[in-house]
């Protein structure tokens, strides 16, 4: 089994001005990991503001969606 990748995204008001820059960076990271994945990497993706949302709970990186 490959590595477990954990990404935690701050979506609070203080980060809103950088939203698209941050999402683009995360999506690029995930795309690169998909290309180099040869061990079955898994992804945990959590975002938070006033509440916490778990988007991916150890999903195989190939099945992980990009953030919008």
C-alpha cells in the first residue's frame, strides 16, 4: 500500500482572497501525485471554516476528485 496523503484546507474568511490560488495549487498537487502514483496512494482531504467537512476519507488518489 502506498502513502497516505493528508490535505487540510482553511476556507475561513481570512483565506477567501486566495481561494483560487489555493485550489489551483491543491489540484496541481493531486494531479502530480496521480501521475507518479505506483503504490496506491490514498488521500484524506478535509476543509474547514465554521465547520469541518471531510471530502475524501482515504480514497485511492485515482478516485479523488479535484476541488472547485
